[in-house]
């Protein structure tokens, strides 16, 4: 069965689950865990990605992230690749560290945000990494300790979560902890790991009965939310995919983009592909980067190889290009191909 495409959008909320290959350990000791956290915090800051909850378990980890300047796929590729290389070097091993594909679930913020924060933060307790809620309060390898104020980090967004429990921090922390404590008895919640709408109806038995009565719900394992939310997300994803395929069907590849941008700015192709600090060429290369990454779905790494730019430089160019296209009312497709 072919893999389903990942779904993402600026500002989207994602529950990420990543396991070690064959469920083997991916964190051997605190040095590994600290290495992972340092890499994660750096990448989140660089990409303006918000993190509301997270937890490290010996053989897997959970993250609750909001898409920032870069797609979640880019954030995760940088995180997993960098960590795997350093882990293998440190432990003198080779080969894959993670399962072939991490799980990314696009989540409806209301009413799932707080449920997900609680679910993720209780993972170390459910996995017996810690033995009590009191120990979890100070567990350094999960976001709960940051929300409780026992550990302070600049990269986790604790203010957004605590603001949902009250205006005063101390009172909000108390209410948050009570909320987490109530979740201990609820056990595992499979509805929070994809396709949650179906399971939250009341179970598969209830769902089958409803289907016999011609009551249907929209579901997708890549999405957690109600039927309308799932429909909206899938429709938006389909429109973006349709546009990408339409552009490719009309002959738009990277070379075609180069010709298009070259014509708009009256710059020779050779100059456009060469690095330069000349303002007009910087603008042209930014628009080229934006159209290549966002419109055709070409990876930032591939674009960087063609333009002689680092991945971070491509990311900045894409952001700059997006603004320029809007300000100058530029269209990728010229009049004869529109």
C-alpha cells in the first residue's frame, strides 16, 4: 500500500510519535537525552516552531508542535538525521536508528490541545520511567516539569498552555497539575494517536451500529478532529496537491522556474544560479526558492544544491520570496500558461 502524504500548513498543530527501529532504545543515557534536547531546542528556535508538550521514553518520544516558518517534515528531518548520526558515532554503531517513518497527526486545537498536553506528559509515568506524579514534576526529560516551573527553558512554550488554566502563574500551575492528576486514572487513550474522531464516538462497536443506520463520520489516521475539521483539512490538502500536479503537467520543473524568474527580472540564467549579494539578484533567487519549495514541493536541500545555498539560507530565501510575491503581485504561471 502506498504511503499517504503528510498533511501540514502554517500554524498547524501536530502530535509527533517516533519509535526506535524494532522498538529498540534510542536513548541509552542522559548524555543521549541531553544531545537530543539541545538539537531539538536549536531547530525549534531557528524555524520558529512552537512546542507545547514533549516526553522522552527509552525507545520513543512524543512532541506536540505547531508549524512555524518551516514545514514539520523539514524540522523532523533535521532533528532525526542529526541525532541519528551523532548517536551512531557515539555508540559505535551503524544503520537506521528510527523506524522508517515517524507518525505525524494533524490535530484540531479545540478541544484536543489540553488533552494532548496531558497525554504526552503522562507518558513517562505510564511507561514506568518515573514512579509518581511528584517524581514526574521534576523529571527533566519531559515538558511537564517546565510547566510546573521546576526546570526553566526558553524553547518550550509554557505560557500558552498555562494561560488556559488562569492568569496568575502559580494558580494556573496548580490547576494544570490537578488536570494532569485526573488523567492518571484514564489510562492510555488510543483516540489521541490518530483517527480520534471514530474512537471518540464510543468505540468501533458503536460506530458500526451507526453506520448500519447510515450515519457516517469522516476519518483519516493522519488527522485528529471532528468530521468538519477532517473534511476541511483534506480538501485544503487536495487543492494544494492538485495545483502542484497541475503545474508539473504544464511543464513546470526547476528549470522552467529559472526561465520564468529570469524573464521577470531580466537576469541571465547563469547569473540567477550564481550566488550574489547584488540586491536584485537576491530578490530574484528568493522568489525562485519560494516557488520551487512551496509551489512545486522541491526540498530545500535540493534547491540549495542548485543555488549554492545552505538549508537555512534557503529557508530564509523562501520566507523573503513569499513576501515579495505578495507585494509585487507576481504569478508563477505566465499568461499563456495560466
